[in-house]
């Protein structure tokens, strides 16, 4: 279950729901077993220079090696470019969680 956090200056005209859906699609195209990507978007009115930062967090897996990461970054950057229609700085990062991190789905008892 990857996580995507999008932080951006509020002067950018972004359809964040569509962008986060596309981020999930890109991840799934590289790793069909990765599952749903939980996405959050954080616009800010307080900024210096227009910018957009996408951080993706994933669990460490043997197939998520350097080549996988470089290819995923390349495709995420291309997809981000399709959603950004204004000049801005763009930063992307992929972080891998270690064995001390869990992700699950909470279902309340009824």
C-alpha cells in the first residue's frame, strides 16, 4: 500500500484528485501487486516560488531496486508534467520503509 503526499503552492492550478489517481496508475504499471495508493494533497498559501513536491512512500521489496526506482521516478515525472500547466519547480521523491513499518486496513468492530 503505497502512500503519496503532494505538497504545492496554491497558485498552481491542479486537479489533485486526478493527479493522485494517475500517480496510483503509474505505480501499478510498475508493480501490479503494490495495491491502492493512499494520496493526500496539501496546498499552501505561504510559499516562496511556485513549486510542487511529490513524495511516494513504499514498503521495501526485493524487486524495488535501483532500476525500478529510476524507472518509476521517470514515469512519475512525465505524468506530473501532464498535470502541471504553469511554470514551477518540481521535486519528486520515493522513500522505502523498513521492516519496522506496517500498513493495514482498520475495520471497526460493530
